[in-house]
């Protein structure tokens, strides 16, 4: 079993490497300095020049606001590069596992989204990720696209780390309370990707390929998530968390109001059951507090 991983330095990639090592799975993970994912020739050479059981793409351009002014590069990383991965893996019959986002939806359904719902992204980031999904679907039938939501971890830039830092610097935080989603631990996404990769690699011709949703069980607003972070962190000084409306915190990118994901299909096909987001958050905070001064 030999897996090729892109995006090893990101949140999900870091967790994937740790989990794979603990299970004795060999993972090759070129960093950005060794391989530019947008370099089609280099990517094709790496995939064709080795024997891979599966390829996992955890690499992405994730700066939602910056993508509004840098859409071409976001599209290159999130759209064209995954399409190229799919072309190369499809040509060789290699299963491809790819991570996408809830931001392909406009948030107007007022109920959890299922895989059959039509995407309608509101921002450049969502459009770029949707382009990647469509390229993969067209180029490699042996694919699993895993849409996830509001990812956080002890590593990199994410909402949980930001709130914990700000709560140690301020006594009052104002947080948007009219956007709802499913907070998801990167470790859980990585574990799902590893489970799916091993399943598909063990039976490449009969894997349950397709598009799936996977996110933390339950839902929260950004305000509810921030409030829970502050409560679980046991800070030395009290911090007031105040709800505000989206219009009170303008950003370059428009965010969807409600991107809850229905994850029944991934449970049925892969027996992967999402953890309650509060449980996963508590574990992540415990790990994070050990890392932060």
C-alpha cells in the first residue's frame, strides 16, 4: 500500500501523515518546494513514474477573501490542478480522493445539503472548488470527492486558533451569528480520507466512488462556535462573546448563510460516522493548548 499525498503541510495533510504513520501506511508527500501542484508536467511525471495505490489531494487555496482579487490563481490551484490530477490518475486507473467544500452552495436551502443538490457558489473560492469537482468527475471515474465544512486543527490558520488567540488578548469579541455550518476537525477529515483511500485501493475496480459529504455532526453559527471555544478553553480572564450580523462585519467575499451538510451517504457507503462537533472541538483544544504558550 503506497499513497501519494498532496497538501501535506496543510491542516488535513498534517493529520493524514500522522494517522497513516500510526497505521503503518506508506505515504509519499512532496512539499511545495519539491513539487508545484500547478506544474502539469511535474505532476504527470510523478504519478506516472511510480506505483501508487491511491492519490489523496488535500492541497487547496483556502483564503476565501483573497480569492476575490486572486481568482485566477485560486482557480489554478483549486480547479485546474485537481483536473490534471484526475487526468493522470484516470489514465492509470488510480483512485483519487479529493477534498472540496460546503462553499459550493449558496446557503439558501434552509436545510442540510445532500450530494444531489445543485451547487451555486457565491464567491470566487466556491467557484474554484466547484471547477475542481467538475474536472475530477469528468476525468477519472475512480474518484471520491469529499465535501467538508469549517475545518480547524492545532495547525495553520483557522477559526479556532484565531479565537483562542484573540480571547487571550481581548476581553470582548464580536462574532457573526447569522451564518450556520458544521464545524469539522481536520483530524476527522484526514481519518475519513485515509479510510476511503485504503478501501478504494484494496478494490480499485469496485470502490464506492462518487461525491460525498463529511462534516462534524450537528451545526453551529460562528458565534456559537466561538462561545464554545471560549468556554472550553478555561481562560485565565473572562471574555465576553457578543453576537453580530453579517452586515456588521463586511468581507470581500460573500459567505453563504447556511451550509449544513447531510452526511448520511458517507456513513452508508463507507461506515464513516461523523463525531459531534463539540466532542471533536474539545479534543482539538486540548491538543492546541499544549502547543500554544
